C-alpha cells in the first residue's frame, strides 16, 4: 500500500500515487502542527485519496507526539467522521 510521508523540507505530508501526489500543507507552532490545506490531484479526485492521506497524516502526527490544529475545511469535515483521532486535535 502507498504510504504517507512527512516531507519536512516542504512542510507537507505527501501520498505519492500514479497520477500525482496528494498533500497536506502544514506549519509547526511549538509542539503543535497547523494543517493548512489539503490538495488531491484532479485525476485522483473521488477515489478516497484524501481520506487515505488524512489517516496517514494523523497517524504520523500521533506518533510524533504533537497535537494538530485544523485550518483546512476538508480535514475538519473528515475528523467529524473519524473521532478516533480526537485525542490529537487541539483546535
């Protein structure tokens, strides 16, 4: 299965797939990570790529010990359906 990576040089989580790379742009604020924007290539739209990307990113955030601040509308909607990640959400 394709894996979400933390591209710290670009400040984004990435899921590279045939057809393009989906990403979540972020910035670090102390021990918190602010998730700013989610982008899925048009060719991959409607295939669950955003959800796979979100799940992978939240797993990486949990492992890092950070808390996430959601500034992205897509992720705000996603987290409502996935309350198992509420423990790492900080606004």
